[in-house]
């Protein structure tokens, strides 16, 4: 399962119309294709992410960082560890547990900011 809302649904619907015009037989059933119509690979994704972070004027981020941010966001907003494990595709819950440390750190920081004398 993947968290998927109305804005993502609209964007995907628009993309599928463009994809139909771009995709070649080499792409097969790949959802995302490049400008030449072939399947997008990890290097291309990394290049796009680096370019977009530069354009946005934010700290450089790798695709794995986006995955990490998404997992932390899910945990910070009430998702349980098992659900996040499924979204990330981790076979072991211990692998997913490393994200709980970051969430606990954020909680501690927010608490100290709100209650500096605590």
C-alpha cells in the first residue's frame, strides 16, 4: 500500500496521457519513462532530484533522502511502525525502527522549544 491522495491521483492521470505519447516498446509496463521513451533508471532519477533541489534552493538531497523523509513524516504523523515497514518494503521491523529514533529526537526538540525550562 502507498499513501495516495486526490492530488497524486490527478497528477498521475495527467502523466498517463503524456506517457502514452512518449513510451516506446522498450519501456514495457514501466510507469515512468524518459525523454527517449525508455524505462527510467536510478541514475536518471538521482539526476532529476539533484537538479530540482538546486532549482528550489534547498539542501541537496538524494532519492534515498526522500524515502527517509517520507518514512519519518509518516511516523511523526501517527502511522504505526508496521505500516511504515510495509510502505518501505523492509523485511525486518528492526530496519524500520531506525526511523523511530529520528521521530523521538524531533519530539524531544519540539518539547524543549515549547517548554525551555522543562
